[in-house]
C-alpha cells in the first residue's frame, strides 16, 4: 500500500492536498463560490485518498462489493481533473497583481502545492493505466479514463449554463449534454458496481454504438451552441468573471473538448472490438 510507486504517489497526494487546504483555510479568504469549490476539491481528494490508503493498508478492500481497481482508477482520474481545475481557478480568482503580503504568499504557495498534487494524481493515473490488450479493469483503460473525462467536462458545462429563455437549438444542446452525461455516468457506476454482466450485450460492442451516437450528437451541439448563443450578440465592454457571454464561450470550448474525447473514445473502442 505504501512501498509501491502507486502508494507513494497516493501518500504524496494526501500530504499535498492537506497542505493546500490548510494554507488557504489559514488565510480565511475563500468565501465565494470559487473558493468553496477549491476547498471542497482539496478536502474531498484528501479524505478519499486517505481512505483508499487505509483500506489497502488494512487489506479490507476485498470485502467491499465493488471493483476496487476500477474504483481507484476512476477516482485518481477524477481527482487529477478536479485538482487541475482548482489549480487554475484559485490563482485566477484570489491572487491579484501585484502580489504582496503574507496572505498573498500563502495563496501562491497553496497554488504551487496544488499543482504538485495534480502531478501526484497524474502519476497515479499513468502508473495504474492498463497495458495494451489488458481489459480486466475497464476504467483503467484509455476508453475508461475517457469516460471519466467526458462526465467531468459535462459537469463543468452544467456549472456554466445560464438561466434564460433558450432557443430550440440551445435546448437541444442541453439535452445532448444531459443524455450523454447520464449514460456515461451509468457506465461508470455499472463498471465499479460489477453490474456489467446484467447488460444484454457485451460492453465493447455497446461502447462502439454509444460512442458513435454521442459523437454525432456532440457534432450537432458543437455547431448549434455557438450559432444560437452568439447570434446578434457582441461581447459587452464590461464583461467580468461571471459575464454570461464569457460563460457561453467557455461552454463552446468545453463542447469541443468533449467532441474530441468522444472521437478518441470511439477509435479506441473500435480497436477493442475489431483489433
């Protein structure tokens, strides 16, 4: 649990995430939504990683009714994505230029520690990734890791959606994000819960069909979202962090990221079936 490279990466992640949220907590400046998200990320990753280490150290994980390898692979990928987002959001929100004073120094150190924490989780993902031809743990394969990425990007899209009267094209885009997120999340849950045997067809063939459908749906969303979002709309002269125009632009780029992810996912899933 601790002497392997994976164990050392997890131990480093525990220490670094603890240091990050301790430094930020000592400043007392994390009250808005972005600060709450950053603190939640560090605390969540710290608690779950510590729990993983304890379960492996005490050898209790075989008694859990889940696929342990799939769970740890999924969590390490999710933690890497969450900590990476936090490492970008926190300094952009709380560190101003010029930076001076003890509080600014603590925030800068917390950002550096958060970046190192991301590297620890990324190292764990690289160490536990399944070798070519090995599909015993699906979520440690490239298609499995992409499923975590796709679900996480969809969550980011939901967090940026604004509440106003959408046109029919934007309603379709939201439906695309929601449908693909739900199905992807179900695949992840069924894999961790060892419920894939209840599916009426093999996982590999089902993934090819689903990824094809999701790719086509995301192609339409990639075209329709910027077409309807920015139609007859120019960027306001005073457009801050919470500006709806900036959020719509962020959703556009995140949609493209997920489109690329589903394309790569389809390629790898096809190789799993036919090669």
